[in-house]
C-alpha cells in the first residue's frame, strides 16, 4: 500500500496521482475507486493508496512538531473524493497522519501515523513492541504486531521510512480507530 519516494519528488508525485475505479489493491472492501496520496513530515516521502468513498481525517506537523488538522480533511463525514474536489490536498501541508474508515456496514478502518525522533525512534519502537515479527528488508525495515484497541485487537505494521521517520499503520474496525486511536503517541503520554 505504500511506495517509497525519493526526496524532491513532491511536485512530480502530485502531478502523477492516479485514480482508478473499483478496488485495484484488493485491500479495501466496497471501494468505488482508488487514488494515491503523498505522505511525509517535512517533505513527501511515500504515497499511500486509499479508496475514494472512505472518510478521511488528516493532520500535519507544524514548525513546533505539533500535530495540526488539515483544513478540508477535518470532518468524519468528508469522503476522500470530496476532500480532493474541495482542495483538501492543496493546502501546502505535508500529510503526516490520517484516520480513514468505510461508510459501509463492514466497519473497515485504518490509521496511519508518522513519527519523528522527538516522539520515538525506530529502536524505541522495536523495544516497545518486542513481540513484533520482522517483515521488512534491509532498505525498509518493518514490523508486524497486534495492538490492544477499544474493541479488541487490531493488526499493525511499522515501517522505518528513513532515519527520521517511522510510520505505523493500524488496520481494524472503524469503531476502534475513531473511539480510541491506536498509536504510540497515545500510549506514551
């Protein structure tokens, strides 16, 4: 679902964003189409394939490394397709975190967070989840593990995208995602 980008590919990646009809990934139930969104902290470093008909909340890091909502991506009723048509991705902010859920009865949800070393380093992340299984490779180390959630357990994957950025992806029921976001940021405080 994620694709690594070379630094400086931001403008090029936005120009090459592809949108398809139906779910070409086989990951998102009831998806009406898939598009790619760029993610990063100070620059876009990867893309993430997301369904057009899921609702999405997004945030970025400000100059003080504080998480802030992105205008246009701050409503639990705005679908990805609506956010794109309303300019939610043309704010000049780098999408660093998002929560997304299906509006269908299946309750599919996903939460993606990027972390900077001030919050947690890759080594600290590995220590926090000692039961995690290593699934990555030398160029992109990754971990697979379960996290406790409001309504049971969810599956999580952490990726070391660079020395300065770790990404955590949590898959679960949207009730889990929205009622208690499952991320290291909450557990640490």
